[in-house]
C-alpha cells in the first residue's frame, strides 16, 4: 500500500522533475531564440538609424526661413485697387517677394511690373453652396488661398501670408517672426483687433484679415483639401477671417498671437499709437483709407512712401521705442524709430511712456473699455504733453544710421518748470544714431542724449546695461 501509494507520488515526482527539466530547457530555448530575434531587430534598427543618419548628412541642412519661403496671397477688387496701388507698391519687391494679387475682374489698365502679378478669382457661382451664401465676397477672398495652392507655384514655400490690397507688410520682420516657428508643423499666426468690440463681434480667437495672417505650408495643404467643405459648413459667416478661424479650429489649429500685425480698427490720428509700439517687430498696417495720413502735412500715399524710407533701411527698429533723459533739465526723450520723437519737460519712467496717447478713436463708438490695451489721454498740461517731432530723413553712414525728426508744429504751451528757463521750445530737430546691425531679439534699446542748448539734440541708441532701469 505504501509502495503503491508511494509509487504514484514517485512517478509524480519524476514527472515533475522531467517537466521542470523540460521547462528549463524550453525557457532556455525560448530565451536564446528571442534573444536572437532581439539582437537581429536591434541590428535592424541600428541599420535604419545609420541609413537615416547618412541621409541626414547627405541632405542639405534645413536653412533658416528667408523671404523666398513666403507666398503672399493678396486680395483686392478692381474697384478699390486704383486708389490702393501705392500701398502695395511701397512694400512689394518685384522678382523677390513671391505671390499674387487676386481680383474680381480683369483690370482694364495695363498691369505694372512693380506690382505682384494679378489673378482673377474663379467664379464662385459654380459652387453648390452659392445660393445660400450671406456674403459672397468673403468666399472669393478665402478661396484665394485654395486658388494659390492650385497654381502649383509653391516650390520651397514654407508659409502663406494673406493680406488685403490696403495692407502694408514689413516683410523682413515677417521673415524674422515666422522663422521662430517650425514651418513643418501646422501653425496659424496673426493678431486680434485693437478694439474690444471688433473682437467681440467677430472673434477674439481669429487673426484679422486686413492686418494679415500666416499659415504654415502643412496647414495650407490640409486647408486646401477641406476649404470648400468648410465654406458649406459655415455658409452663414459674413467675414473671411472669421470663417478662416473656424475652418482652422476644426482642423485642430488655434491662433498664435503676434502683436506686430495691425488691423487698425481705428479712426483719426494714429500718432499716439505709433509712438508706443510693443517690443514685437512691426509686421503690418491696414485701413489707410479710414485713418488720417500718418504724417502731418502729408497725404496718405505720401505718408506711406515716407515711412517706407525708414523701413527699407532697418525694419528691426521700426517703431521701436527708446527712452532717455536729460536730468539737468528734467527732460525725457522718447523715440519711436522711423516715425516720431517726443520731448517731455518732466522725468517719466518707461512704464508710463509705453502707454499710447489716445490721439485716435475706435472703429465704432461706445462706452469704455474700448481698446485691448491701456492708454493715456491727450493732455493740455505742460508737464504731461510732449513736444512732437516727426521722422523727416534717413542717412546711412559708415558704421551707423542717422534718422532725423523735426518739429512740425509748435506746442503752444508754457514751460513745465516754474522758472520757465528750461522749455524745450527752442529745439527744432532730434537726430538719432543707431547701429547698422539689426536689433537682436525682442529687447528694448536704451539711449543717451547729447544737448548743448542749441536747436538740435543727438540721441545714440545702445544696448541697455545689465541692471539698467529706464526711469
Ligand atoms: C533662402 O533659402 C534657400 C534655401 O531654402 C536658399 O536656396 C536661398 O538662397 C535663400 N535665399 C536668400 C535670399 O537667402
Ligand atoms: C523681373 O524678372 C523679369 C524676368 O526675369 C525681368 O524681365 C524684369 O526686368 C525683372 N523686374 C525687375 C523689377 O527686376
Ligand atoms: C526737476 O524736478 C524736480 C522734482 O519735480 C525739482 O525738484 C527740480 O527743481 C527740477 N529741476 C529743474 C532743473 O527744473
Ligand atoms: C499752435 O498755434 C498755432 C497758431 O495759433 C496753430 O496754428 C497750431 O495749430 C497750434 N498748435 C497746436 C498743437 O495746438
Ligand atoms: C534756470 O534758472 C535757474 C534760476 O534762475 C538757474 O539756477 C538754472 O541754472 C537755470 N537753468 C538753465 C538750464 O538755464
Ligand atoms: C550732434 O552730432 C553731430 C554729428 O555727429 C555733431 O556735429 C554735433 O556736434 C552733435 N551735437 C551735440 C550737441 O552733441
């Protein structure tokens, strides 16, 4: 009984031992086998790696973005264009900037070679959605992006930049700003309006179309496939740029705000705004027909040509604000490079002077708050109101650039100081010396003033000291 009883257990033991041995062998075999596969796959991987690495060496390194990588999509109408040609001509660089201007009908006049080539938009009456559309011109505008894509002129293009026929672009700065972003990813770069109402009525999340916006090429490709579908989905939208932001949102892409794009939903005199631009590079202006000429005593077209004289020399400093003081006289100088210079008969810190003086009015009147930024009121207080000087000329010397700003009208106020002997009235012009090299990064430049009591002051721009405070 014991034996018989023990034998099964013996057999069971034997079986177990055999199983254990078998198991060990099996595990060993499995280990060796899979290890082999693992080693193989590793060497396979490393082969891919080496191949890719070698391809990387063979292919030219990805260059930084330059002007040739931008495709401009401008939209106008034959009715308005005649009056707006100077705006386009002022910044367009024939045979350098790439792109087209899209029109509703073929222009009757011969086309100037100093303008972008024109294209006539496709007839949108052929679209199924046409009878339902609330505003057909918006669809013509947005489809200019699709029609540009279909022209197959996109070799090497990294970005589409969309603007109107009354948009003034600062193209070197656009290149500088866009080169910060990875053009191989889907990006939508633009800016909202200056006025809260415009953003509220349209969208806080859209790049306003007159100020211009940029789409990276992979986003253009995705949009081109889905654009007509999107127009059908949002047939009731009345504004191209709002429609665009909805189409892009549905493609999973939201706006990146770049403060240098200016829709200019404003009326009146912009000088207070342009004297206090943010440190972001200036990218565009818009709405020249509705604001006063940028310079006193000049017409709109003359003003645009004039401001471009400075922009053609150094876009990195355009409208960049530098502030410095003459402490012996309690004077503060504030320069907006290429546009204007102010003298205050009081010491002010940068925190105060970076607020725009509200010389302008909103697009639509209404109760405050009106603007997306804080402002200072126009003042008749001689300690608060500046002496105004406007950009008059630019010269390039060996190592530096000299911009001059002249007084265009008297201030008509008493001096801020009680003794009255430190009025800035005798000053007729301000000369600003800046380096030939572009301003780096988004930093503020500091300055020093030289003034000997005559009618001109010299200001030299320089890097700010490490711990310098501008007060
Ligand atoms: C712009 O970059 C391309 C390479 O993508 C290069 O071939 C071209 O020469 C560059 N153009 C300028 C003006 O630097
Ligand atoms: C642009 O290029 C064309 C063809 O190469 C040439 O005929 C024309 O003169 C150029 N225009 C300018 C403004 O350089
Ligand atoms: C500058 O302003 C300060 C403070 O308001 C005042 O005490 C000083 O006398 C002024 N200096 C001159 C030269 O006016
Ligand atoms: C200053 O007075 C002159 C002459 O009265 C006038 O033409 C000018 O517009 C005034 N300037 C300002 C800024 O009020
Ligand atoms: C202004 O007048 C005061 C007192 O008359 C004098 O001390 C000061 O030096 C004068 N300042 C200038 C800049 O002339
Ligand atoms: C301003 O700069 C010019 C040219 O460099 C020079 O001739 C003049 O003396 C300077 N004026 C002052 C007040 O420093």
